[in-house]
């Protein structure tokens, strides 16, 4: 029987469900793994992907299902909940199903967004381990990233204190690093706005090089993006060596290989290459691997996790970060291009709450009570807001996929509102299903599971939005017009200068275009809801991720270090000292 999420909190549901979660031996039976393919780690073992892929390299892939969403409210619309619910629904239908999601960051977990474990009866377990570090990937990435910064600052100090002959005696060649042109900063996996801009090296000449620096959150690190797109350990090692840390005084890039720190960084990250195994509260297996930012990096769980899942499961469900204009676009044009995998269906998650916001409802503010308009029937707001849903349906259809709209039911939604959303979605050319997985688990997701299985029977004429040969500025133009609905693109002088340089240099010809913008609007302005008309996308700069091989055009101001709110989650998280149970996670 499902738990009652109107009475029990998520951490309480998780604690009860975890009493019967699979053991490593049961996981091996469920997944058909051989003994040396499972790496023990408490309740969350890793899977040795190289061994699994070698054994199953000739096995046909299962069905590939991606989960995305409409433009969300700041509270989120339940993509992870829908991902868990769909897996549970397919499990109820007797299907061999599994999935892959990103690892949550400590910043949102301890702030206002929560752990991204899903919720109610559509929840990932073990929730505490998932939310608080899991098997250590984020910690390893933090250490590897900061080691590059240690190497940079130490090298700058030595070059400032020694002449060329003295450097040569120490086996060093002068790199002539420009202290005003440093690409990287430090990382920590919390939302710590006080570290966005810092000065390091205060003291004397033995205390490092005096310079301005910065912190980002770990999930924004290029190393996290590299883990998401790497295909194996050799690929990871090569990508780590190409990370641009800074530039010399002539404008040439200084990489981690130049600092001779790339090998040690890979040593820190060697274990991150293998996905971690968790499950839903109904015990469908789910890989957790990688956790890159979605509005500045790829925002996907790893290619490695998807490759394994497609070999082990008949239906493999993977989730993309944020809405279809960001998450699906990057899944479609970057992740699938890098992996060579082609999806069978995309599930587009929508809520009545978000549709009312897009229809002109009051502002939704995290940490404050939600306005009553979102809990009372209002068909006019819902219908107007469905313009955003139809826009996202059309974005997905441009890839050759016919989407399935999952109307993620909230207990305050009325039947009239839900039926209206279904009717509009079907008129736009999508399948649609109301899913009550939060309340009922797999039983509540049967309609969704049936729609997805039906969609998977169709042939998909999958095609990318643009060819890889297309110049950068043309790529950005087509994404802005075809995905965001902009009239065009306006380039700031700095951004245009960089774009021309990248377009003329063959080194960047195969770099992915990784758009950077807010997730709260189709535009660059988070306050503009629905489907805005008559606007242009401003590009102010382009970031370079040399190891991940991303060029990141930046629309609007995006911070790599979020801030902690005045009412963060950590105020309510604690430990029962008698049982050791963590309480208050959500």
C-alpha cells in the first residue's frame, strides 16, 4: 500500500520504504549483474560500467525515455517526482524498467529547493545518502577542481619570486600567467554568496600570490560537466587535461596540463566514473551519476549511466534539468549528439499551478505561502497558461519526437482543470495523461505508463536542430528563434568579438553550443512568463569549457554561486540522536 504523503513527510516515507529496500545481492538479481560488476558501498553500491558494457556490448538497447517540463515556477513542477512515478508505473505494468537522474547539490538541499529526490510515493531512496554526499562524487570533484586552483596560485607565486634560471632549477618553465585573466575560481558545494568575490594571498610572499578570485558551487564546475559527457576513463582523463585555467599575458590559454596537475585531478576523480545505484520507494533501480548545472552546463545525468541503463533495462528513463527550452534542447542537440543515442519518447511534465502562473497568476515566491489562486479552480488562467505548454510541445516535436504530456496532479487540482490541460495538449499533437504518482505511486501513474509504452511503439525520425558544421552565431540564432521564440539575437561587442574568433579557429569547430540563460522564462528575463512576443535575445559574453568542449553564450546575468535564503532548509534538518535518523529532509 502507498504511504499517505498528506500525513507523512518525504523523509518519513523514505525511512519506512528503506526498511525493505534491495540488498546488493538483490540488486544483482534484479539487474542480472555478475559478482564483480557491483562495487560495494553500503546501501548504495556502484556499478562497474566498463565490465557491464564489455559483457553486454552486443545486446540490443531498450527504449530510451527522456523527461522534461514546461517553464516552471520557482518551486519546480516535479520532474524528478514524475520520473520516479513513471518508473513505478512501468514497474506496475510488469516491465523491466530503470532510470538515471543527477546527484543533488548540497546548495539546494540546504537551501529552499530541497534534495531533488522526488516526493510522496514517487521518491528515490535511500533519501539521506542520496541527499548528503552519496558515494562521494561531488566531494571528489570539489577536491580535483580546487587542486587545479592550488596549482595555479602556487605557480603564480613561484614565478613572481624566482627568475627563469631559478625556475629551471626547479624543473619549471615560466608560463607568464596574466593575473587579470584567470578563467577558473574555487568551488564549494553550498550556496555561499559571501564567496562570490574574494581576495587571496594576503600576507607575505610566502602566503601565495595576491589576487582577486572567486568561488562557484561545485555543480557548476567544468569537471562536473566533463563527468556528464565522458564516455570512459580515458576520455575523462583527456578532457581533464584540456581545462583552461587562465591565460598568459599574450592571451594564450593555460591548461591543467600546462600546470602538470591533470593527472592528479584524474586520480581524485577515478572512482566517479562508475554510477551509483539507488531505487524508487517501489524498488525500481535508478542510477545516480553526475549533477551539472542546467542553466550553464548540460544539466543531465551522465552518458555513461544512460548507456548502462539501455543495456540493462527494457525501458530506461532519464531526466533533463529545467524546462524543454533548456534541458530538452541540450539533451537533443548536445547529449544525444555526443552519445550517439536516439530517444524514443520525451515526457513533458506540466502542473496546473505553473500553467496558472503563465496565464497571469500572482508571483510565486519560494518560502512564502502560495497565493490562493493556485489552489482554487480557475479555468481561464489555466487555458491562457497553456500557451507555454503548447510552445514546449512544439519544441519537442521539432526533434522528430511526439511527446507525452504528464499532467502532474496536485491534490488541489480539479477534474475540470486537468481535463482542460489534456484536451489542449492533445489538440497540439501530443499524447496526454494525468498522473497521481505523488499520492498513489505506481498505481497513480498507470495512465502515464500506458501512454509512454504506446508512444515507444512509434518510429521516431530523430533529427538535430542544426548541423555541427553551422557557425556559432548561426546556431545561437536558430536556438533563439526556434526554441525560445525570440525575433533574433543581439550580440554585445565582447561576445561578438569572441564569437568571430571561435568561428575562425578550427580548434572550436566541434565544440558544443551550451546556452546560458534563466530557467524561469523562455526569455533571458525571469519575470516574463507564458510565451513572450516581440523580443530579442541579448548575448553579453561567451564562456569556454575547454575540457568539456563547450562554448557557452551567456544571455543575462547567471551566477555560478547561488545565495542562501533567509529561511533555508538547514534550519529544519537534524539527527535523532537515539536512532541516527536524519530528519527534516524534503
